[in-house]
């Protein structure tokens, strides 16, 4: 069959990729929004929950970090299962199981039961982020991944913008609405919403382009053919293809270290930012006010991500990642030495904008050097190692706060780790980026 009869015109092809994005990204993005709201809710309720349960800052940090033990252990097997059983069924399973655990967290009554709930939550939610990143490679070729990854990662700051007012509202009115403490109602409501999102995913998310009924046969053939040709090209030019290759590759492990450094600061900020704001300025404090103010950096990050994505597509993936990563470290240094609440929030805005802008650009790099089973295992490995930051970061933050009485050394530590990761990215990232021609 001739190319003219099987391939849509160029103008139609552009519209095709936009239509695919509008169909796919909002669905997986909704799941990702619930994921990040669920991770951050501990930070929103840290102050009232600590008062009710008698928790220290270190205990809150440990509870936040325990989530990542199960998350890290199950990440690679989860991605392999997704590749085998299909994204629709597997992502639904993840959402329903973690939604039930989150709802049950409303009943915790001590530090021990909170630890158990967070540990189970990690096992339930494991594989969602890596699975979605892998799933996007089933739909979008390399030349479209800069803007699609940026559009998808917009969901992380969006989760704070949605989650903070939801948390503030439930903290203020949860007692009246549900006859339980506001922080308990937050876990219950978010758990139920997550289960409902799982039902939406099950009915609306297609596993592969060939199963999308809203695509014409020619459109399905174009997408599948483009991705197949790209995979063959990558394999011919040295990209890793096997599961064992990816798990034992020094470059993959180095990229995992680099991404660990990028995201290291996100979880301490997510869990402790409302408390940091309250401690810096009593006039900005209060459970509800500090939670609402913690959403400001995320709003700034959305604007920065959109603006940066327009420039990032014109430069290499490494440069597109390194520049905002350096800006993120600089913002942390500003926040570290700020003397008042307003300047601190400005520094955090700069830092969060840089970190969030770097994240989607980073994921362009592994996709260039990994394909097939190697992509499934390699992406999961990188995301798994990076999530060690979710365990180490909150715990260190709480411990350092208890030892020093402030957050100055925490912010300085995060900035140093980001700069070290930047060095790894600039060396190893260029080698992985250069695998395909």
C-alpha cells in the first residue's frame, strides 16, 4: 500500500498528536494528581495530626518516608507486570488498592498505626509513576516527548494547587461534615476519590494505539509504525533492549543518581513547607493559612514549566534538564539565607519552579538509550532509586529540625545534593543521550 494511502497529511499528523495528547494525558494525569495529593497530604495535616497523636517532627518525617520502602521494592516488578497485563488493568489495580489504604488511614490512633498505614500505602501505590512514564512511550515518539512530558508533569504542581485548598477546606470543616477530626476526613475523602478515579481509568484508558477506537485505522498504523521504526533505530545504534542489560548498566544507575538529586528536595518541601512557613512568620501561620500559602510555589512552577518547555525542545535534553536544575539549587540557597517569610517563599518558588521544569526534560534522556524490556525495567529502576529521596529526605528534615530547631541546614543540604547531581547529569547524561543517531 502506498504511503499516501496509509499516512495522513502533515497537517493532519500534527492534529493527530495533539488529539492523542488530549485523550491520554488528562487521564493518566488525573491518576498522577491523586498520587501526589496522596503523598503530600501528610504535610497538610502534620500540625493538627501531631497535636492529636503526640508526634514529633522526626516521627512525622519517618511516617512520610516509610511510604517509599514498599514503593521502591515493588517499582520494577510493577512495571514488568504493566507491560504484561496492560496499562488499563494495572493502573486501575494500583489506584483502587491505594485508595482503600488512604481511606483506612483516617482511623490511625498512634505513631505505630500511622507507620503501618504509610508502609502499606507505598506497596499499594508502587509503580504508578514509572508505569505512566513507560505508557507514554507507547504513544509518543522521541520528537514529541519534550512537550508531552512537560504537559504530563504539570500535574505535579497542579496537585498542590488542587490539594492545598481541598486540605484547607477539610481541616476547617471536616469535623462538621463527617463528624471526625478535619485531618481524618482528609484521608477518607482522598481515598474515596482515588477509587473513583480508578474506575474512570478502567473504562476510558486504552492500552495501546491499536486498541484506541477513537483513532482511524490509518492513524493507528501511523502511530504504531512510527514507534516501531524508532525502536529499531535505537536498537541498531546501541540502545539497551533487555531487562538484565538495563538493571546492570552503569549509565542507568548513574541516571538514577542524577534524578535522585533532582527530586531530593520535593518531598521535604511537600511534607514540611506549611510548618516551615509557620515557623518563619507568625503572621503567616495557622494551619489553614500555611497550607494555602504552600500552594504558591506550585502555581509559579506551572508557569515556568510551560515557558521552559517552549525553549527546551530546541536544545539537547541534558541542557534542557541542567539549566532549570541549577536554578532550583540557586532558589534553595536563597531560601536558606532568607530572613523573613516573604523572601523564603520567593526562594522556594524559584527552587520548585526549577525542579519541576527539570523533571520532564530529564525523562527524555533514558528514553533515548532504552527500548523494549530495557525501557520497562530501566525507567522503573531510575524512578525507584530516585524515590529513596522520599524516604531519606523527610526523615532527615525532621531529625535535623529536632536537633537544630530550624530548617536552615536542611535547605542547604538539599542544595548541595542537587549540585552534585548536576555534575553526574552533565557527564553521564551526555553519553546516554548520544546513543541513537
